[in-house]
C-alpha cells in the first residue's frame, strides 16, 4: 500500500512525464492510490503552483511562456480530458473541420466538440468548451486527420457538397490520411461517399 508521500511522488512523476499543456482528471491516477489520496495530492500541487485547476475535477500541467507567463489551456485538450472521464471520443465540429482543412477562412467562435458521451459545458476563465452528444455514426474517425476530412464533408450536407474542391483537397492530403479516409468511406453517409472516393482516388 502506498503511503501519502509515495502516492504524491508517483503522481508527480506521471505528471512530469507528460508534456506541458496536458489536461487531466483524477481518474488518470486511479492505480496510484485511493480517490481521496489522489484528490488531496492534486489539491496540494495546485496550491503549490505545480499544476492548475481549470474547473472542478479538471487540472492542467500548464504551459509557461518566459515573458507572458502561464498560457491558456488548449480547448481540445480540455474536451479530451472531459470525454475521457466517460471513456468517450471527441471530434471537431464541422465548422472547425472546414477551417482546419483550409476550406473556410472563418475561425469558429465557439469551442464545440462532438462526442458519443454525455453533453457538457466547461467554463475556463473567459472561454467555454462545449461537448455535444451525437450518435457514434456522426463521429467517424474521431481523433484522426481522416475523421476531420469526413466531418468537413458531412457538415456541408447533400446540398452543399458540390462546393467542396475535391481535387484541390486531394492534392493537399498526405498519402496516409487519404488511405485512412478511404478505409472509413464505407461508414460515411451514402450521399457523401462519391465525393470521398474522388478525394482518395
């Protein structure tokens, strides 16, 4: 049985092994001690300034800029940590997918992520991270670049799908991503599959 000191050392060792910007919940340390011991340890680390509490049950090993100081957490990292509590996956919204692929100049104002897990909104400082529950069929390839491509195509819908420059997008995608999109195409909506075939041809 680990003592409180040993638990703290083990927890800190795991945190230090991660990159700065890592967002996590107490469940990441379930194998290192009781929930009460983990909570107490994380609270001590927070008070000592080693980690930052973003919201109830959500912490970050913060990134620190030499001149600016502590940087804001990544909304995606927050969303992943929240989803991990229920063993759920996330994927970006359609608007974000289009922007990341260079298909839309508009940067989404909302930090919206889709998940097959429960919906939840987390407020961190002046930003809000929202997880919206959807059917698993709507987050094909969640967490991958191929999934972002499929999400972008899906977001256009049947009527807007003709606006996507398939050939231009195909030229920009790395071979590995195109291969992954091809593997996922049979799971995509039937109306989207012809365009996905063009992208991966």
